């Protein structure tokens, strides 16, 4: 077993070095694959080195690793799929993230537009946004639990806080950095307040708003795991804590981590698609 | 009019004793110092001066975007206090909106018109600037000259009485700039609105203007006003043209030869 892993690691390393001679497009495929294989093989070797034997009287000796191998993680992943927990917990986590994030966007974007536009609004809102922003959303967990109990609402509140501040701050600075000529043109052509907002301020800020949404969703997904560790009975965060507490199932822990990573990539991919909307592409292309 | 000579030059813009200063920290910078200027209806005036002499400031005050510290600006006898769709400002860059298509940009001043009318007007001005087929393009997909034409079309679509242009051709390469000057003249001769165009390019002012207003720098004052009574098209190698050119360089206090 070890020998196979060694050989695999060596081959992957050779492929990485040898890919230098390939064309760029081939390298784009070979390098990530080879690096992935190398990491898996190293992971396997390392996990194997933590292997120990359990001898129970009357039973054959079992060998167990302290850290799960990639193979055991895969088996655990299949277990999670077949008993339905994977889908159920992913949906539970995604639901909380979706509600908290959308709530943050629904309040954060208008508030950011307003505070970016009006000096008076900025005077009243900005100091508090800046003061609350550096507090980790996790610091709010006790308060959230006190206010909402051990329920979805508590986790949603944490997610809301995690996404709200990047969205408000991003939207506010987007409006502030808008070139004066845009607003002057709008005034010049006689646009009224709402027209100015809909045809100028909002579209001008939209690329930066999308970037702030992307950051916010990243934070939300980072935070959900911790928010669910706090005794909520479902979700991927709960799965991690539960797998450890109920029988030291580190294979399930790592499987859950992989799922969290994969969903995180998927979420980011979805938000990035917003960057391709015709009317915002200008904000993402540098001449 | 029964008497043909009665109103030959109808006064459109009247600037009296215009002063403007900027405060930077506790320092005061006098940018415009007691300017007097008159622009006739339908006239093409170029404001010529070195960089930093206050041309943009003057135009911004005329456009109603900034307030004067002293003096008055009247347009049709009416005091200017704020921007107005009857007087459209064309910015050098950032004027047109990158998030809107050519069509949407040109329609900016027509939002409250009925859709049918709006489409007709947009189509007319797209044709005027020769951008048929680019109605649904975004500014990011257009060349510099095309973008500037969109800015001009957007301004003209609301049938303004006056168009203010702040170095509208400054960002273009010299060949495109020449073509755009010709284009501007053609449009002006057709629509006959009043134009005040700011430039630091002597040839640009010579080829476009009925009158060139030359400014001095720091503080900005008017060094002289030169009528350019040459017929279009204006040949830069003609001797009358060069006489005017020497006069402008003289007022600017710059030698033309290198
Ligand atoms: N908003 C402002 N605040 C302070 N100084 C300004 C401001 N706008 C322009 N100035 C100064 O006023 C002078 C004239 O500027 P401007 O009108 O832009 O000149 P021009 O358009 O002729 O190049 C410059 O010295 C510039 O630095
Ligand atoms: Mg200027």
C-alpha cells in the first residue's frame, strides 16, 4: 500500500517537473491534476503513518489510523450520501446562508446606497458600521443564542451579520467613488431623484456591489460552520461536531470538510456569473 | 423679420465680472478674475488657453455646476443657477455611461417622452452620427471617436440651445480628431445651436470657431478675443489662416516655431 502511494507521489512530482516542456494549455490541465494526485498521495502516506493496532480479546487485531486516509474519507462520504445526511445537512446549511445573506443584501444595498449618496446619512450610519465591522460574527454567537435560542434564527442572524458589513461598506464606497461627471450629466439632463438612482447611481455602483456580494457570500459560508456548531441539530457544521463527539468519526469530519469546500466553490461560481451580465461587464474588464 | 439688419447678433450668453476662487486648506487660489464674455445665439465660440488656466472652471460655472464667487451669468437674460437640459455639457471622458448601450445613452434625456417618440429621436441621432448597427453596443466596445460621437448625439437628442464641450476631442488620436472636427462642424451647421468649446489646441480653435476667446493663466483673464472670419472648410496652409494663428500664439504669449 505504502509502496503504491510512494510511487504515485513520485510520478506526480515527475509530471509536475516534466510539464515545463508542454504547451500552456496542456499545462493548465496537467499541473492541477498532478498536484492534486501528489497531495492525495502525501495525505495517504501521512495518514498511514498514524496507523495503530487495536487488539480486542477474542477478535482479530484491527489496524486503524488516527487520521483518516483519502480512501476512508471517500467511504465516509458514500455513507453520508446513502443515509441522506449529506443532502439534508447541506440543504439546512444552504438555507440558513441563503436567508441570512439575502436579508443582508436586501438591507445592506439600499443602506449603502443611501449612506454613500447622502452626507447626512453617512454621518449617522458610517461610524457604527465601522465600529461593528471588525467584530467577528462569531463573537455574536452568545448574544444570538440568548436572543433567538438554539434555532435557525440564531444561525441566520450570525450569517446576516457576517454578510451585512461587507455589503454596506462595499456599496457605500462604490457610490462615493463614482465619477462626478456621471451625476453632473444626470442633473444636466434633468433626471429626477428616482431616475437618478435607477439610471445612474445604482448601475454605476453595481460592479462593486457584485464584488461585495461575492466577498459577503464567502464570509457567510465560512461562518455558517461555526454558527451551526453551537448545538443546532442539523447542518454541515453540526455534522462536524457531531461526528467527533459521537465516536471520534474523523473520516466523517474530513468528508464534511470536503463537502463544505466544494459547496463554497459552487457558491462563488454562481456569484461570479453575475459579473457577466452585459450592463456590469465594464466594471470587470481592464483596458 | 422685416428689417434684415435689425437683430444680427442676438445675445445668448452674457458673463459679467465673473470671479471664482478655490480654497485648498487655508490657501486661496483665484482661478477666474473678473471675466466678461458675450456669446451670440448660434455662434461657435472656442475658449483657448494653456492647461490649468481655468477653462474647465469657466465652463462648469457656465453650465451651472459650480457657483461663481462674484459676477453674473445670464443666458437669454436669465440668471444661471443650476444645470438645465436646454444647455447640455459634453465631458471629455466619463460623460457617457459604460453600463448603458448606445441607444440607452442617447435616450438619457428622453426618459419621460413616450416610447415611440423616444425611439424616433434616438434613431435620428444614431443616423446623424453614423452609428447605425451599433445601437445595442456598449461604450466599452466602441472606439474613442465613436464614444465621443455618442456623447454628442446624447447632447443633441434633447435639442439643446447651447452645447458646452470641455476638450471633447482631447482623448482622441490626431487623425480621428481631424475627422471629428469636420463632423462637429457639419452637425453645428445643420442644427445651428450655440456652442462653447474649450480647448488648448490652437488649430482646433482655428478650424472650428467663429470667435476664439484666449485666456491667460493664473488668474484666468481674457487675453483677447479673435474673430475667425474665414469660410469653411479652413485650410491650415492658407496665409489668412496662418495670420490668425500667429495672432493667437501672440495672445497666448507662446512662440509657434520650435
Ligand atoms: N475643485 C477644485 N478645487 C481646488 N482647485 C481646483 C479645483 N478645480 C480646479 N482647481 C484649480 O483651478 C485651476 C484651473 O483648473 P481648470 O479650470 O481645470 O483648468 P483648465 O481646464 O484650464 O486646465 C487649476 O490650478 C486647478 O488646480
Ligand atoms: Mg480642463
